[in-house]
C-alpha cells in the first residue's frame, strides 16, 4: 500500500489553522535561533534549524525551542522544501512548557 501525501493546499490550510490556534494562546513571534547547511548535491542540502516560538502570557513570556531538519530542492534560484522533520513533537513541546493543557 502506497503512502499518500497531503496536497499542498491542504498543508497550507492546516498551517494557517495552527497559526490561528497559536494566536489564541498568546503566540507573538517565531525566530530562527540557529541554522546550518550541508550541501548534498547541486539541487539539495540538509538544513538544521532551531526555532524559538514566543508566547506572551500575563505572568511571563514563554519561549519554546524546536529543532528541525529540512531538505530543500533548489532550482533556478527557488527552493521548495521536499522534507521537513521536527526533532520533537511540536504540540507536546507546547504542553511541556505550559502553553497548552496536557491531554
């Protein structure tokens, strides 16, 4: 049985929905804390990135750090991400830091 990947439009819609949810819990910014790149060939690289998601709460701001790996395909000056992996479950990280309630 072949694995069926979600269509681009569905992914973008899901991402927009997730950003809306994050706004309701106080998300104010996402910053790239670090990035390293290793070229694989003329069209691909392995990119390691660390993002810090800032959530502003009345008591104190909360920073949630998430490490990710990307493989972009680069052609004619444009890059398209063909693989993305978060090193930990993003939603679980939000729960661990108290941004979202435990489930």
